[in-house]
C-alpha cells in the first residue's frame, strides 16, 4: 500500500489534487483538481477546483469547492461555498454554508446562515439564524429559531417541526425576521412568525406573528396568539 503524505500550503500557493492524509492551508491556497484526504483544514482562504472527499473539513476563514463535497464531519467558522452537491454526515456551522445543488446529511446544526439551491434532507435540522432553500427541507426533526433575517423555503416536511422567534432582551422591540414557505407538512407543528400557504399536520399550534392561508389538521388545532389564519379545517 502506497504511503499517503501530508500537504501543507503556507502563505500563497497551489497544488495539484491527489490522495493525502492531512491537508492544511494557512493563508491563500488553491487545489487545482480533485482531492481525497483524511482531514482538510483552512486558516485563511482556499479553493478546490474539483471535488473533495474527506473525513473532516474545518474552515476558519473562507473556502470554495467548485464541484461536490463528501465528508463525515464539516465545521465552518467562516464561509464555505460548494458549487455542486454536498453529502455530510454531521454539519456544524458558525458562519455561512452555501450549497449549489442538493444537500444530504444526518445532523445539521447551524448558528448563522445556510443557502441551498436544491433540496435539503437530514435526520435533524437545527437552525439559529436564517436559511434559503430553493427546494424542499425534509427532516425528521426540524427546529428553527428566527433572528432578524428572513428565511425562505419552498416546502417543509418532517415529523416534528418547530419555528420560534429568538427571545429578546428588549420586550417591546419589533422582530423583523420571519419564515416564508409555500407548504409545511408534519405530525407535530408549532409555528411563530411564519408566512405559509398551507400548513398540514396531525397536531398544529399557531403562535404569534403568523400569516397562514389554510390550516389542515387531523387531531388538534390551536391558534394560541390569534395570528391571521384565513381558513382551518379538520381532515
């Protein structure tokens, strides 16, 4: 078996792709082709002009992947942009993560921003911040905490779906952020500051700040804060 070497770029430089053990970029670095490695870390600015397959990605700064990303763990403390699709088992974002196509994973934890130009599918999706998902957000458990930015998702589906406003130290301040979506469908649904055409679920609770065209429920429905719901019906 051929020995795998480490790759380290310091300052400003580039390297061809290949198979490595650990890859570290400090400063500005460019990988000119596909790369397969155990650990990929950036401290500064980096670009991968092909695909990346790795066990762990850690970004302190800014990283751009032109094509696809496959990883077991991704940690972003800055900005990560993927031009193609991303398949990540566990994702932790404390900054911004942009995906150009579909995103699949198991555990997604975002405190910041996430933008997906396709569908997002996961076991658990936790967001404290804002997201834009052009396609469908589908997860077993979805927990969204809204801040000041707006979030837009075409459709949302899951077992337990919770959308809440971030608590404020200033009780009389107006909260600008809201979630806008076309359809929300799940078993247990609780919503705050959400604008939706259709909300469909087993047990549905509408909290403050919502504007819903139609609520369809199986067992229970509650408009806890007298939000605007144009029509509701048991099905």
